[in-house]
């Protein structure tokens, strides 16, 4: 056990961790905490935090799969989104291609749902519509890859039904 704990303490020394704090960009550098007496809560990082729901709502996607700021954001939020996209390489070609597939799939399922739901007299058509709706909703589950892209594809349609499905 001594070698294990010895390895841990070696990793925790100042040398490897010294560089850790060198790139922590803030929106307003004047709020950077310099002393323990200052309030660190005033620091607003430039990077979006994927664990903070308010930050995740700032990021949206285009129909080609590329990331973009959500519509009607303030200038500071747009700067944060664009900075995050650039530094985390969120606009990478492979990611955009995979997002486009999810975007197109969600739109296709939505259109198929609408087409089948129009025929309300047919039990088979209603079952097909329900199956398409369930498949569409499964794309938007939080544990699914690119679920926010599927939601964005519906929300950007601007239709009430699409908004209801995306928010359910």
C-alpha cells in the first residue's frame, strides 16, 4: 500500500498542478479573485459549464449540425458561447456530421408523425403515429447522444406541436 499512496502524493505535489490554473478565462478580468477575502462568486468564466443548466440553454445548433448561440442572447452570452465552441472544438467536422444525422432524423420522424396523425379515423395510422412520436421522444432523452440537437431541430421549426413535443 505504501507504493500506492506514495504515487498519489507524488501526483498531488505542486509541480503537475502548477499549470492547472494558468488558463481560466473570465468574462470580466476585474472580478478575478486575487485574495481570499474577495468573493469568488463574482467570477464568471468564459467557458460554458455543461453541468449548469442555464449554460446549456445558451448553446444551440444549425440544420447543418454546427453549434451556434441561441437566438436573442445578450452580447456577453454570445461571447461565452463562441469562446466555448472555439476552445472545445465543438465545430469539428465529424461532430457536425453526426449532429446533422440526428437533426435530419428528428425532422423526418416529426414529419412522419404529423402525416400519420392526420388520419385520425384509422387505428393503424394512429398506432403508427404513436410509434413515430415515441421514437422521436427517445431521441430527446437526456441520456441519448445529441439529444439537444434533436430538441433544437424541433424548436427551430417554430410550430406549436413541435414545441410541445420538444418540451415534453
